[in-house]
């Protein structure tokens, strides 16, 4: 087995790991920095972010956009120096041009995720940072000099070790669950759940709505209390609710015990909705209920609403009672879907949960248990909303640790 000594080893060639290695090499040009990556090449997940466009940051990113026990303190400290402006300024120095859309989401000017990865790879080559791919880390052991990392082909001794191996989210086919390696070092973690993912719900009408989209206000409910509300386009799948507004509720919803209520007419008051629907039923008494939502919703949504209220589409409008009309209106403004517990990471963009933030120094991301051990990115118990927040944190935490190595 080959043996080598290096100054710093970065486990994980994703967003945070690449940025960390680059900054470390810039600060210590005389030292050897090595990236160890499980996949066959670095940056694979980055290529599929933002539907291939790479939403690399968000101008308005702040502590309110992140979740995890202690995330407020960590983000406030981190963004004092490594805020979105700092990240984008650094990317500009690497040659990347960006543009910001109307919702403050930042993309490469080319609208190609490959442009972001290309400037990172180019800088890695300029700095002679070694990347070792197709690497399976079998063991990490603390030593008097630092850390020993064992793979089937190599035994690497590193003075500094950075864990940037990501989480269990697997929508890019890149599951880098590093829990066992971290536990072997005595690092404690919270439970992992999928986030920024579809939410599985119990419903007997979803199959008929598969592929349909509707603008709605989505409200997460727990024990009859409102937890969080989002607005946007909801996508119906065969067994789940999807879309960005649902993604931003998924962190909690996927744990089960929650419900999501959809308001399909969020720009109308309850009174306006009831007035409109009542008028439709009373205006044409020869019509049938299956036609009543024409001009408002997709036909299948209207049929699903009727089914949920126990009304047959063939029922003449003149036979519908005030009580049934009120029931339909309540469904339109508060269509309730019970969330199922979900541990499927295959469609998740990020992982909720991870290494407890109390385990690291919020100024440097160094482990409180082991000197010279740093933990960054998705490996930590911190995750952001949809819209560039997670990549912003990954780049920022990578820059921070690279500057502290």
C-alpha cells in the first residue's frame, strides 16, 4: 500500500471541498493539498444544480434562509466576511461573469453550470492541487501528527483534514453519506432527512392530477398551528406534491405528522371565493357540477375538488346545497393533504441534519473535539431554502476553512 504525507486532505470534491482546497492552496502555495473524491470526477453534483444552470448564490441570503439548530449564529458570523458579495467577487476574480434575476438569484452569465465548474477546475490546475477520484475512504484515524486516511490503494497522512463529503441527497446520483467516518472520530450528528424534495402525501385524487401544475399558497400545518407558508407553483405527481414552494416546506414535512393546505385562489378573500362559486352554481341551473370550474382551474383539478367533497360531476348545479358549496369553497382555499414520513433521498436536492453545529467553532469550522479537523458544507446540520442559498453556504464555508487552514 502506497504511503504519502500531505499538508491538507479534503474529503469530497463537491462545491465546498473544491472552494476550500483552492483557497488553502492560495494561502499555502508551498504546501501539498489533496482532494479525495468518491465519484469518477469532481464537481458532478454542481453540474445539475439549478436545472443545469447553477444558481450559485442569492443576493439576499441571510440567517432567515437557513435551518438547523444554531444556524442563525453560524450564518451571522460566516456572512460578516463571506457573504454573497464576497463569494461573487471572488468568482469574478476567477473569470466568471454572472447575472442576477428579478428574485435576486445569481446564475453564470452563460446560464451553464459547467462555466462555474470550469473556472474552479482551471484554478485547481493552476495551483497544482491534486485530485484523486474513484476513492473509497475506508478509515480515518487521529494521530499525533494529524490524521491518517486509509483507502484500498493509499495511506495518506495529513496535518489538516477537511470533511466536505456532502450528505445523503441523491438527486444527482451522488450519495456521499459520511456518517460512519465521522462517528469513528466521535463526532455526533442529528437525524438526516431529505430536504428540497417532493413531499409524499396521502390522497385518493393525486393520480388524476399527475403532471398538472397550479399556482397556490402552500401552508404547512402541525397540531393545528401554522408552521410556514410559501407561495408559488405546485406540481402534482402520482403520490406527492412538488414545486419550489413545496420544497421549502419539505424539511419538516418529510418527518411526518404534518399537513399541507393549498389555497388555489390566494389572491381572493374567502368571501370573494364563496361569492364567485355560489354565483356559478346559481347562474346556470341546467349545467352540471363537472363544468362549474371551467375558466378557473384545470378540468382535473375541478373534478378532484368535487370528489374530495363527495359531489358527483354529473350532479345538476340546481341540486347542490349551500352546505356543499361552502364545503367546496373550503377545499379551494384550504385543500388539506396529510404528509407521510419520507426517508427517500433520491429526489432530494439537499440533506437536512448532519454534524451538530455545537461541535464546531463557528468562526473557523474547526472541530471542538479534534484540532486540525474541519467540517463544512452539507455534512453539517444546516440547510437553506431553494434559490441559491445552499451553494452560497457551501462556497462561503469552503472559503472560510481554506483561509483558516
